[in-house]
C-alpha cells in the first residue's frame, strides 16, 4: 500500500517535471524556429550574395542532399544571374556538418554540390561552366556544436571561379 | 574456421606458459590485475657514461632505456612496473644473478635487468628477463646499434618481454602517422605528422599549405597514402617517407578519397566521386591499372581489405543510411553486415582477420566498436560526444582513434586528440601529441 502510494507520488513528480521540461524545450525551439525549418537552416546569418538579391548558398537537412523549395528558388536566381553573366564560371562547394565520419562526409559534400550543380544545369547553365569541390566537414562557417550551428554548415556554396 | 583456429591457439598458449614458467598473462580478457614487474635500470659503467654524454648528451642512457620499457609496459595495461625506490639490489649485481628473495619481497613476479655500453660510436645493450617465483632466467638477448637508436632499443626490449609473457607479438616498436591540427575550427591548418607509438620523435611531413586528411601506412610502413587538397584538387597521393617523394595516385577526373593499401602492398583501394556518386576503385601500383570495384548509385566509401586480400569491407548508404558491408575483393557477393540501431561507418579489418572495428552513431553519441566479419557479436568499446576512425595495432589487440570535444556556442572548447583502447574495452588512454591530432594510422612492427 505504502509502496504504491509513494510510487504514485514519484510518478506525479516525474509527470510534473516532464511538463515543465516540455515547456522549456518548446521555448528553445521557438527561439530557433525563425532560423530553422525541420533541421534545415532558413536564416540569413552566413549568407553572402553573388549579386544584388542572389544568395550564394543553399542548406540541407541532416544526411540529405535534397533541395528544398527555398533552395530551388535560390538556385533559379543563381541560374538567371549566370545567364546574364555568361563570362563567369563558378565552383559549387559542398559541405557537411561535424556530426559524421570524415570520409562519408566528403562523399556527402560532393553529393550536395552536385545536387546544386544539376539544378543549375536544368535551368540552362552549361555543365562546363560549373565545377564542384567537396570539403566534407573540413570548412565549417559556424564553429559551435549545436543544432543551429550544424544547420548553417550543411550547405553548398556557389563561388565565382574567375 | 576462424573460431577453431582461435581455440587451438589459446590452448597452445596455455600449455606453453604452464610448461615454461609460472608467469602467465591472459590478454584476451580485461586485465584488472596487471602483473607486478621490476624494471631495474640498465647498468652502465663510468667509461660508457662519458661516451653517453658525448654521443647523446644523456648522462645515463641505461636508465633512460629502462624508463622507455617501463612506460610501454605500463600503458599496455597488462603490467604494473614497481617503484625503483623499493629495489634492494644494485643493477649490475642483479643483472649477473638476482637475489630472488629480495625481489619477491617487494612482490615482483618478473624482473628485467640489463647492461649498456657505448664504445666506438656503437650502442650495445644486453638484457635479461627473470621469473622471480620460479627463480630462473626466462630470456636473454643482446643488440648492437647506433647510439641515436636508444629509444628504439627500449621499444624492442618491451616487445620481447610482452611476447615472452603473453605469447603474442608486441606493438611498441611502431610508429603512428596522423594529421596534426592547429588553429580555429573554421580555418584549421592540417599537416601530416609521424611519431613513435609513445609520442616521441614527432616529425612533420607537410607544411600545412594545403588540407591533408586520412594518412595510412603500407604494410612495410615506408609509404603512406593520403588525401591532399593540393591546388584545390582533392586527390589521393602516395608519399615515400624516407625520400619525401610524392605522387598523385591515378588520373581521375574528380575527387579521390578514403585510400588504403591492400595488405600485400600491391594496390591502393579508394573512393572516386563523380556526379554526386562515390564508388570504390583500386589502382595496381606496379602496372597502374585502375579497376572499378563497386557500381551503385549510393555512396560507397571507407574500403578496407581483409588481411588475406580476399575480401573488402566498406561503408555504403545503399540501404538509405550508412551501414557496413562485406564483399569479395572483385566486388561480387556484397552483403550488409551491420544491423544494429544507428549509423555505422569507417569499417577496418583486424590484422588477425577475425574482427571488423567501426564507428557507430546512435542517438547523438559516437561509439568505437568491433563485430565479427559476418556482423555477429557486436561489442561497443567506448562511448563519447565525438570519436571515429579506429586503426588497429599490428597485433590486433589495441585500437587507436581520434576524439573531438564539444564547442560552446562561440566555438570555444574544441579539441581533437588521439586515444587508444584495448580490444577488451579496458585501458582507455589519451596518446600524447604535440598538437591537436586526428586520423591516426598504426604502422606494422618495425623490427620484424
């Protein structure tokens, strides 16, 4: 009897603390929410511009190389800009976050850079104007060890080559 | 087949140790009770001491060598070197004939004694290993070499003692090649570095002008294959350590990475990435013929041969996530072997052939573990915030890997260090390096 009572009390305490901590987590996610959707970075902190209104980079979910709607939008802007500036060639750099083994991340970075390259090609940019390089997890832009920092580092960046 | 072999091997060892001495060390289990051993300073006479100072700028190379031995035996986790202050017998007398009662009194079960002379620019070392309980000599050996080799002599003595008392080859006369790291996380400068297994004699093989990653020794430990971003073209390179000659491996129109030698030293196996797809290739070092081993739209990387060259283990995400696979060395009979929860990477075949070591990521933690080559018997040896890339000691008893610490939101507090752990999961230790370090690769035994 006593046992079950104390058990119920502990249970209540645990339940209460869970509710409290749930509130706490909710708060932090809302704070980050402005900058992340799922675990894809949507902020502008690290973004540079190839030209007025043409962001240089797109972001990826963990272990993914799928282009989001926003990424495709950015890449169409890059394609338009590349069409207007036909003398410019670019390098697409692929990057991964620090939470993966080095060799796999090199391959993943290459896969991400090629996802961006392929999209530029479908929008009419000639393949010989675009080269790719993967840096894996070797060149993070944000050196923090937290989900937001990692999301900024999972990226492909289009850089002028000439 | 392999299991039967192991069993007979153990029985054989057991009989040998029973027949020859009272001392035995079982290295197949975690050793929580290391063997008490007395390492007497190697005796050196006054003439030799003078020569030692002029040749090496070291007053007593005899005690320096014994310190090397002591440190090696201690870090193996199998031995407990006793404090020299308790020793009752002088080194020279003990080396002739130890008074076993005196050594038994301080609870030593084994004793190492020896003598060093430096004459005519030659270093001569003799040593003996004694069984205190049985009251007799177990081994006596002598070496002659150039004086500057004195640390290696210490490592060779350690290997001989380890082998005599455990029945297996040691791993002390070996080197580690690794990537030295300096500077902030966002602009890390990386160089190839090589050092003795105990952290001494560090040499830098590149200047840090370009990013270098994942160096690995060839079977004779004279060549290294690694990834360099020279001229911003990530390619696999081959480096001759003695001559410093470097060459790019093969002529690939894209990134090559994750290189390793085949155990016969004849080929380099690596990944080649093209159009977003990484597959595994080999290049024959003699005739330069390139062969494609895998052909799959997924990422195939981190290949490692079995010691008999017949199989290859590798990392692939063809199931949707990173898992470990094994195939025949011609690329046929691909089988997935990792089925536990989480992601698996960096498989590397044990030099004994029976196990594959790996990195595992599960619920935000990284593990170094081992499994049998069919994927059964998974054992996780160590858990941490971040660690990966195990490399086997040449006797297959110890793994070296690198571990990174978490940074705060400002990026402070980050470090990368080398660590080692026994196959038993015991005896986890940081390996000293001059700078931050990653991607370690263990050489073969140099004195064999």
